[in-house]
C-alpha cells in the first residue's frame, strides 16, 4: 500500500500516483522506494520546486506481512532563476555554452531541464568537468553558476589488432572539435592515410567539407562534399581478381550524408537513451572522380540501465553498397565485417567473404548485431568491463542473406576513458571457427588528445 501527503501540492494524490514505481501488492524493495523518491523529486523540480523534500515512512504489519508506505512531501517555495554566470570557458564562447542550456534567466527553475543542460554541455566533449550549481540569493530566487573546465579537443586516434594469421594493422585520424561551434556548422578536413589490409596496401589522401545542422533537441543532419585519391598497391601473390582489377590509382568524388537522432545521456559512456542514424553516400564521375557507387547504412543502438550501475546495450547495423555505370565498388568503400568496431572475435574483415585460401575480400552487404552487458570496474578511474555477444556477417552481391547462418562470437572487453582518450581492449572467441580462422582474437583501440 502506498500514499503521498503534501501540505500545498499543485497536484492531487491520484495525480502523483500516476507513473509510480511502486504498485500495491508487489514485493517490498527498497530500491524501488529510492526510484520513487527520484521520480517525485523530479516531478516537483520540473515545476520549479527545486528544493522539494520527499521523505518515505514505512509501517510494517507483521501479521499480514505487508507494509504501508507513505511519502511525505515538503514542496518549499517556487524558485526562479535570477542570473546565470559562466566561468572556466577560456576558448569556448559564452553563447556556445548558453545555447546548450535548457533553462533561462527570470524563468521558473526546472531541475529536469538542468539535468538535460548538463548532458548537452558534457556531450560537446569540450570540457573535462561540468558543474551547474544553484546558489540561493533570495527565498524564491537562485543564481546558477555554470562552471566548466576546458580540455584539449584535438584528437589523434589509433587502432589495431594482431593474430598469427595476419600482421599488425593500424589506422590514424586527426581532428579538432572545438572550433567556431554553432547550431549550423561548417567543417573542413584534410587526410592522408596508409593502411595495410594484409592482401594489399592502400594510400588515401583528400579532403571533405561538411555542412551540419541541428534540427531539434535530439536530431541533427550533415552533408559532406568529398574528394579522395586512392592508390592500391603491393597485392600479395594469389590476390583475388577484384583486388588486381583495382591496383593502381583511382579517385572518388561525391557526397556523404547522414540524419541522426541521439538521446543518449553521455555519448562517451552512456547509461540510458538511444542513437539511430541513416547514412547515404554517393560517388559520381560527374564531379571529376573515377568511381561510381551508392552506399546506404542503417545504425541503431539502445542503452537500458540495470542494477548497480550496470547497463545493456544492443546495437544493430545494416548496410549495402553497389556500383553503377560499369564501375566496380571501390575496395575502400566495401564493408569489412570483423574486428573491434564490428564483430569482436574475428580478425579484421574475416566475418565476411574470404577466398578458400583465406585471402580477405570486402563485402557488398553487412548485418552486425552487438549485445553488450556493461558493468563498472572503477567509477573513479572511469573503467568499465563488458561481456559481449556479437552476431553478424558480410556478404557478396551473389550471396543470399540467411539470418540463421550469421557468424557468432562472445568475449570480454575493458573500456577506459583515459586522459589520452577512450581505450578499448577486447578478447573475443569465434563460436564456430571455420578452416584457417582463429578460435580467439585479441584487439585494441586507443585515442590520445593534443
């Protein structure tokens, strides 16, 4: 049995019961009482009662083995924001910080919107720490102190993996994130990468100009104009005909576009929320390149909070690519299923097509489903452990997609949000290894800040 009492509530008891975390007749759990306190506090906080005090009292009945629970609510005064002060933002402009705030001066304070403001400022990834502190200046007014500590926002990222069948491979990327940020963004990137795919080497250089725009609280879009110059070289003996066909220099000019809806609470280490993205890429000779292709990708992930700060993440990806105008799909644009970013427990690309001799082939289709059970190892050190089960495969155009035949892997991973950037170390087991495949694969990826 449960009830609420309040001296001057803006809602009736029946209204306060709506959406309750506790129901009459269920087994008594103190965790649910804590959840109910949070729910009621946020309910009042969203209406401007920032200092509402919710105190539960439990009256057990030994004879009936039941307990009556009464929540005593003391609202306090309706609070307004007098002034918002921002400090610690030497490089980031005040208007960038204020744009992310979901509360305004002279308005009734909304603690739920304050929480969202904290999430948005944190997700900018410009700051080491973010604090939003209300300071009571009158009985019904507060000042908000928004304190941030900036961090380096340029990044240098590397990743790689190793097995006895394949040599060490690595990739690198350099970006600068905190530059003239606004709701509408324009970003320019130049790149020059060298990648050893074990069956051939790829040199890629070029640039992109990206126009981005936030459409709503959670939805954004981006369109990039792309030019890439590609050189495929040093194919191994016995390389497949597709690799040999593309040895030499080629170029890609065209567009890459995306629409994303992201409700995650913290992008780097989410506990709740979801992210859904649709991507469409087009390479066309009309803009001066030599490649013609189109590429479609769907990507969705959902985070569900569980007990003791654990959480479950399920992510699904589907992609397809095809060439047109008589041109093959560029090797660099194909899907390589296998590796720490797709299917852990497989060497890069080897959960997709390979020759009978084990030579790596790219895929024209991909399905990847990741299941992660994430648990904290050290909250202070920002270290998490992950138990995972991955399910997916890459396919040729000629292959029919049979869901029952998808590859499977399971294993354990460590994730550390280090001073150098996110670090991942994973060991995965291939649950149904085929000839020339390893039973287990160790991989890592790490990023550093400058």
